């Protein structure tokens, strides 16, 4: 009987430790963030939409659709994100290649500063604002 109680105690302790460590939920940060400012090689008016959706479990979905024929197809990337010290780190896979980007996250906004795409000789800065959360 003592061995059974000890085993139950170890299992319960392990479950409590697992539930308290390593899992961060983004209850406040979750939501749909929409582009509201862009400067550089692009302007916000060049897009039908450019959104970043953050989920409570750390999942991210980025969707972009341009207004012009060259960018008419929707681009969609999924991945993971984490937020620490007013920085958001986004990790996505595009065509099998992993990309990690770090941006500012302040006051419910995502700010990308001087993003460079040397392959296409493009540079831009962008700001995203969260839609009001609905319940």
C-alpha cells in the first residue's frame, strides 16, 4: 500500500511540475494584428491585407495579399512565436527553410524596423495593431 501511495504521489508531483513549467500562454497578446503603417520599398496601400495572427498557445499565422498582379496570390506562413522583454520572436518555415525574425512588441503592437530582403533589394519598416478582442 505504501508503494502505491508513493507512486501516486510521484505521478501527481510530476504532473504539477509539468503544468507549471515550460508552457507559456499568451492570453493577453493573442489576436489578429493588421498592418497600419509601412515605409520603404512598400507602402501599406500596396496590400489588400497583411496580417499577423497570434494564438494563445504560441502559434502564429502570417497572411499577405498584394493589390497588384505581381503579388495577387495570397502568401501564408505558419509557425511559432514567443514574447519576452518587449521582443517578439517569430519562427516560420517557408518552402522547407526555417526563418527566425525578432521584432519589437510594445503596447499591443508589433513593429518591424528596417527589414531587409537582399535577394530582391527591398527594405521596409512596418507597424501592426491588434484588432479589439471579441468574446
